[in-house]
C-alpha cells in the first residue's frame, strides 16, 4: 500500500535501497529500448545510459491492478521471468499499490487497501485492468466484495490518470466474449469513458510493453502514440509475418501440411495450418517472452492464433486459413503470387550481343619458380587485318623467339632454358638428361 515516503521516492533511490547496481538498471533500460526502439519519446534517439538517467530522476508511478474475468495469465507473464531478479527489478521500478494476486490482505482489508491507494494517488495513478468486464444482467456475473465488477471499474477508473487494458480480454473481451457470450463480456473501453485508455492486447502480452507505457507516462507525462484500436504503435506497428523466421519458406512456397510431417519438422511455414501471422499486428517474432529464445507460438511449432486482433482471435476458427491476397494493404505488406509468368529469350538476342562484343586480350599466367606473374600475350601481326578465314593460312611463317636462359629454381648457380620441362625443378641445364637443351641454348 502506498504511503508518503514511497510517493516521494524516485526510481533511482528505490533501486539503490533495494541493492541493485547501475549495471542491472542499464540492462533493464536496454531491454526497454529493444522492446520499443521507435514510438516512445523516452527511447527515441537516446542511448540506454541517457534513458537510465531520465528514469532514475522520475518518481515511482503508482499502479493499481484490478482483476475481472481473467485467468491471471497477464500477471504471470510479468512474474514468471527466466531470472527472478528481473521480476523483482520491474516491481521496484513501479509502485504496485494494489494487486489482488500478490497482496497478502483479503476481504475487508483488501477493500480498505484499494480505497486508500485510490484516495492517496487520486488523479496520479495508472489503473491496469486484467480480464473482461461482464455486463449482462447488471454485471451480476462478477462481484468484487458485494458490488458488481463494472461498478468498481467506473468508480476507480474515474479517478485514474490513465487506464491500461492488459491482455486481449481487457482490450475487447477475449475468450470470455466468444460466442455465445452468456455473461456479456466486453472490453474496458466499452464500460469506461472520459479517461485516456490504452489497449495492450495479447494472450498474454509482453510485460515490457506495459513497462514501456507506464514509464513513458511517468517520465514524459504522456501516453505513447496509438493506432485506431488504441494499441501503442511501438509494440503493434507491424504484422508478425514481416519478421517471422519462417517467412523465407512462405515466399518459396514451402508449407507444412500437418503437424508432425516432414515439412513441420523442417521448420516450414505454418500458413496452411491456420497461422494468422500475415494479419496480426504484434512484436512476438522479435520480442520473445521472459528472455527465452523462441518462447512464442511459432517458435515452438504452433501457428499464430491472432490474439492481438479484435476480429481474428477468438472470432475465427483456430485452423482456418486467412486470405492474404484480399488484404487492403500497401507495400511491403503485399505478397507476390506463388506462380508468376515466365519470360522468354529471343534466338536473335545472343547473336546481337555477340556482334557488339569487343575482343579483349586475355592475361596469361606463367610460373617462374614459386612466383606468379601476368603478361600480355604477344601478337606479331598486330597491324594485319584478316578479311576471311582462308587468309589465316597464307600468313608468313615467323621463326620462334630465341629462348632466354634462366636460373634453376633450386640450384641457382646453374642456368637452364625456358623450355625445361623438369616437373620437380631439381635438374638443371648441365644434367645429361637435358644436355640437348643446354647445347641448343
């Protein structure tokens, strides 16, 4: 529960009192930069060290976390990290003043803690909602204490500085709103109005998306830019298909036909198995969960479900194939057809290219011992112009060029002619075997 000392404490002081080093804090800021390289004024054109200075000077933002129709998976993704110190570090950056799963109080004590946290930070805290809001029959399908959940949401949300809908259920109903939806489950923005609301869909979403949104508000005093579905652009600016590790197989037409077949084991594209990656905006392909490599559906061999899209996740059948060619998208989100028309080369093209080619001298490489040199081939009749192939037979005979003696590559005291064919270079011109060459030289 918040108190006066905690509200005045900065993030840097809180981390120092908790025993964290500056290196640990910079590592966390580096992760935030990797999760939100663009779209946040906090991380734009600034190295992690500069971001750490800004965050350390800011006060710990007060966060009130309410649960509705949920499975607590969004809270688990914040806590079940690969290293326990990462979760502890995140909880020291923000002031989590109310969380039903993590707090020890219950019953009337929990109601009193919520009331105190809201009154002490009225107009300054960030409200995080997890789970869908049941609205059917006056909201009686969920009671918080003795009051309906949507009534508590309107009361607490009206006093918040900003509201974050954490997960697909809080964003637009999620699995609880699937047909026939007997409880009338819906998103936070359908119940609450008059307060800035930002959606972080996912089942579950990446915890660093939430941390980036909260720190952007705490340090810069504003929420990040959002798209038409109120999703932050830094986390939902591109479709998963753009950076999918199986994208090359999609372009090549290699698709897995069934789970466990040869294509599936070879890592081929899961498009025909119902992957919704081409129509799903999320950063799962580049920002894996809990600092674990390939900790996301496609990395584990399962197709994307499309949980971050309002009209895809929990609305379309899990294994239905989406029509990528009917999308109203612009490049580079458009895809080329699998079969394209092939061109043909005219038979006259090689002749035209050969007639325009220029004959150039080709360098000739010859060896002298262990060294290599390149010389231009001789052309004794450089000024002669051949008019026909028969004219080559009538050219005058020229005597061979006299041999130039050279030293032997091994026994350098002796001389041998240029045409010495000794394969090992051990013989020289005085050897009886090559005496004829020495006499001729």
